[in-house]
């Protein structure tokens, strides 16, 4: 377990911190700037954002809520596979002497399959994340063109403003996608950080 915590868990936390420092700082700035500029182009059309952004936020929250327990289990399974491998390497002579090779192979196969099952569940969960977010982005573009077209037809909005609004909308949604990339990795890093804190909290004898 200590080997896993000193390597895999530390790497997960490092990756999220790196992405947070590069993306999570710029993403809110882009999103807020995009909303302000979109509102300056056409106020009533900005109401579409009041529907799109909460829908995206709810979807991301549901994914994270399901992912955190899975990642906690995943780190335990990595512990298990490291333990089995280490025991096999340490006791290789004993295993050969007592002809226990098949038994050890079955132990490793069981640990590997446990890790694979959890990994598949996690990856299936995240496999639907990006397509759903892209669907929301594309539907929002369709909604802007639809309602913007009606406002252009009635003379309430110039065509140029609609094009600018679409550009700002893409900027807002792109910044949300950037933040989502970090949030997707956040549950595993959160599980890893808890395991690291457990080690740090242990008092030495």
C-alpha cells in the first residue's frame, strides 16, 4: 500500500494540480468575459445561457458523485495487485519449492480482473461525459441560431451581432469544457489525497 501511495497516488495529485494551475485559472476568466461580451451583443439571447450552464453543471456533478467512490475502490485494487506481485517476487523460491505457481497465477489473475472491472466501470462513465457535453454545446448553438434568426427577422438584432454572439458562446462553452477536463480527474486525485493524508497522519513510534 505504501508503494502505491508513494507512486500512483502522488502522480494523480500532481497531474490535477498541474492542470488546475494551467486550466482552472484561465477557464473562469474566459467564461466570465464571454458572458459579459455576449450580453453586450444581445441581452435577451443571453437567457439561453441560464439554461445551458445549469444543465452542464448538474451533469458534471452527477458524474463526479458516481466517480469518487469508484476511484476510491480503484486505488484499493491497485494496492491489492501490487501486494500480490510483491509477495510473488519475494517468495518466488518458496513458491517453486512447494509447486504453488498455479495458485499464485490464480491470485494475480483475480486481482487483475478486480482492477479491470473497476477500471471499465470508471471509463464507461467518462466515455459518455464528453459526447454529452458536445451534444449540449451543439444544441445550444442551434438554439442561438434559431432564436437569433427570429430576432434578426423582426429587426431587433443585426446579423453581425448573432455571429459575434455565437463566437462568445463557443468561448464560454470551451472554457467550461476545459474546467470539465480537470473535474473529470478530480475524483481520483481526491481519493488519492485522502490516502496520502492517512500516511501523513500516522504518528511515528
